[in-house]
């Protein structure tokens, strides 16, 4: 009986996990609540279990919230000037630091000299880590969106994130509570897989 109950509990958990994987979506609108330190820790733990050739953990995360947002704003404003952005993009850069209660900067810390793991594999690992963070945030009831754009290459932003010469800022992950009371928004249904798969048997 105990075994059956444990089995049924596992099946239910699997269904919940699959439902999130199948219907996850991004959202650019956020409420005011940021994940707690414990919830952020859960996200980072998920990131650190991303597939990682050579166990290089080729990434670093910069968690920005509260008064840290003014530094982010300064970095993005500097990037808008540095890259001569038009008014529309400069305004977007300015809005970003007030769009969500938390932003996590993701830096791919690339070892360009690695004889075994090329740079592209390290960047993919950092991308997987970012996606794992998104899912862990969703699983804890938070909305996310992954933003990049030219401003991730801004000199002041790179300096602030502690980038070395060959590193690459691959994204700014906006995270926060859902705007609506109903919880995070999910896609209505899973994607149709037709046309994306071929099988060799
Ligand atoms: C590396 C990367 C960079 C992205 N940069 C941007 C961006 O700068 N602006 C943007 O609107 N969406 C960007 N996206 C896409 C969004 O994160 C999101 O996936 C997209 O809006 C589609 O929504 P969905 O995740 O619900 O399918 C980026 C995605 C990735 C993987």
C-alpha cells in the first residue's frame, strides 16, 4: 500500500513537471514581489545542475534588486549612449530597470583556451543554466523573461558584472511575482511537434 501511494505521488509530480515544461511561457509584466533569498538559492541550484561538458560551470550570476536597480539603470543608460541607440531603444533601456523587482545578469565565463570544450559548448551550458533558472522561478510561482539586446555588451555593464575580456553577458533575466492574482501565465496548450522531429529506427 505504501509503495502504491509513493508511486501515485511520483506520477502526480511527473505530470506537474511535464505540464510546466509543456506550457511554460515568458511574461514581460510583473507584480512587485521578488523571490526571497531562499527562492533565489533554489533557482541557482537548478542552474548549477545544467548539462556541463567538462564540469566547467562556465557562468556567473549577478542578482540585482532594490537599490541595485539604480546601478543597472546607470549601466543601461551608458550602453544606450555607447551604442548610439535611437530614442525608442534608449527608452526601453531606461524602462528595463523598473520593469521587474529582480534582474539576474548571466555571464558566460568562457575559457577560450580549453582543449576539450569549445566556447560554443560553454555558452550553450550557460544558456541551459539560464533556462533552468527560469523553470525554477516558474515552479516557485514567479514570472520571468530573458532579455539580451545590444546593451548586454555595454562597457559599464560588463565592468559591473565582473566580466573578463573573453566573457559574454548572455542575458538579463527579469523575475517577479505575477501581475494578476491567478498565478503565472502558462500557454493554453503544449506546442504541436509535427515537422520538428525525424526518427531513425
Ligand atoms: C538568448 C536570448 C535572448 C533574448 N533576448 C530577447 C530580447 O532582447 N528581447 C525580447 O523581447 N526577447 C528576447 N528573448 C526572447 C524572450 O526571452 C522570450 O523567449 C520570447 O519573448 C518568446 O516568449 P516565450 O518564451 O513565451 O516563447 C531572448 C531569448 C533568448 C534565448
